[in-house]
């Protein structure tokens, strides 16, 4: 027909369609709906999902063989510093032995944080892998309870 794009929009497309024509044409959710769902994503987080390790899991991380070995080395340096007369330990600042002690202390803290983060990610992944089964079992139990209640009457 030779119409310009503006002519098509002006005469053939109603104003309420013009706003979200792409969503209507492609069958996708409207832009407003997408923005609303993204804004409320934090509200829909499963509150049962772990956000921190429980006491047993933290104990497992603390008893990791790598951390145990690092703690032993740190304690060895600490004892050596005390044997050389550096008490408090900060009195040994600048000494090579003190620098080794501090490096080991930082390595221990860094390794603990890394192992803690890895274990937390595993726990979260395990939760999400098993939550469907847990939820189905919970719903089936509720159905069984309500079914048995109905049969008692």
C-alpha cells in the first residue's frame, strides 16, 4: 500500500496495542509484567533454603585435614616465638619467624573461608536438588491425613 510506518501506527494500531505489540505478536509476557517479576524475585525465595551452615556442617569444615595441618603449623610458629622470648607475640614484629607466623595465620583464615564457601554452596545445591522430593512427600502426607480424617467420619 505504500504507507509509512507512522501512518500504520496512527490508523491501524490501537493505542493500547501499540504499547506492547511485541508481547502480543510473539506471545511473550508484557514488559511491565517482566519488570514486576524481576523486582519481586527476592520476595519469592524459598525461606527453607539454607543461608548458613549449621553447627555440624561448620564442625566438618573446621575439622578438614588441610585446616588441621595449617593450625598445627601456626601453633608451631607461635610456640617457637614464645620460646625465643617474644611475649606478647606482637613483640616479635619484624622477625622472620613472626612473618612466617602471620603468613600461616592469613593462609589459615583464607583457606577456612574458601572451604566454608564451598561447603555452603554444596548444602544449598543439595537443598535445591532434594526440595521437590521433600515438598511432594509433605503434600502427600497432608493428603493422607485429610483422607484418613474423612474416612473416620
